[in-house]
């Protein structure tokens, strides 16, 4: 009972949201843990991403070298690059340190890319669009 009350109090305070997303068929065993702390007054969100059990990019799409995180405020808007996962092949782990997205509500997508400077997402989607905020 006390735990339930604490959870309700935290939710009322607007604490960070936690999302766990399973990988697509390109990375079926992978799990992404997304932490999103929305600031509705500033209409921004601090986002951090940690991914476990992620195969190397080149195994997902030949010639690919990086995992890129993207965001867009609506399904009609273009995707914008948020950053590149810091990937450790030995641990099969990727992370994106906390960064700020200029929206309180948006979709997040993770793809595998041949270059970290890609201007738009490839079709090699490892985590499908996920609503945040």
C-alpha cells in the first residue's frame, strides 16, 4: 500500500517517464530503455536512451557503422537527428547520454546507419517510432 502511494505521489510530481521498447525484427532480442523528463513550461524533454542485447550495426545492415536516434513532433514532420548511440560491441550495449529535445511530445526512432552524420533515417529500423511525452 505504501509503495502504491509513493508511486502515485511520484506520478503527481511529474517525475521522468520510463519506456521499455522491444527491437524490431532486425534486432529481435534488443530492449531500449528510454527515460524522458518533460518540462511542459519550456516545451522541452530531457531524454536518455540505454539499449541492451543490440547486435553490431554491420550484422543488421552490411556496411553500417552506427546507431542513430531520431525524433519528430508528429507523423507529418520530418525526422531530426538527436544523436548517435555510444555502442560497446563486447557488451552489446548502446547508450545516448541525456540530451534535450525541443518538444514536450514527440516520436523517437532508432536506426542503423552507414554514417553518424546521416540527414534522414535509413530503412534499417531497429526500434520503431515510440511516442514520448
